[in-house]
């Protein structure tokens, strides 16, 4: 759940209130100067944190240094600024690996499957997807014709008998 306060102490107060709810909540904190201070304070109280609104490697690195458990770089939004969203994720993953930070990348803001493939190639182990992008990943126009061909070939040789019928 995202905090909406703009100073570190108020963000911490929100996080404490959120953690009292009967849910396993990870608190989302923007990767801003106030957010970095709030993350440090939250971690002293063992509050799980996801740093959001990450648009640069530097922001993500600072969030990891502050103790954020998860980092959410916004891939397509980074691209929209003229920067390289996949490149930001790749560089950030390399720094996390090199410095052995416990933080885990959770890239977000995808508009196409190529962006998803790019961050997966960069080594991320988790991401958040819009349903329509996930659906695109499940389909390919060549799949159904191939399945139909397999079925036709099977029936030509074996008729209606299924492999599990023998």
C-alpha cells in the first residue's frame, strides 16, 4: 500500500498504521529524499518496504542502500522520458548483484512484451504486469496452427486413439 504523506515522519506514521491492519502489507514509499529517510526509519522497525517511482539507477541504488526490500523501476515511464528503461533495470540488477544487496527488483510499467523480455534477460526474478501484457505473453499466432497440425498428423496415423489409451 502506497504512503501519501510527503515527509519522512508522516510516512513512517502511515506505515505503522498500515502494518496494524490484519494483512501482510508491504509499504510502498516513493524514491525521493523524504522517502529515503522514511525507508531508513521503517527498516529500524522491521517494516517491509517497496521503493516506488524509480526512474534512475542512482535512485534505485540509494533505495537499496537505505534498506528497501523491493525496488520498482518504472520501465515504460523511464522510456517515455527518453532514457532506457531496460538499461536502468539491467544496471540496477548488476549493482544489486555486485554489492550483494538483499533488495529485489520488481520492475513495473510495461507496455509491451519486448520490455518484459528485456528485463528478464537482465536477470530480474520478479515483475509486475498488466493483465493484457501477461495475456500477450501466453499467445502466439503460430501456436494454434501447430497444435492443429499435430492433431491432424496423430489422427492420420492412429485415428481417435489417444496415447493414454494404450
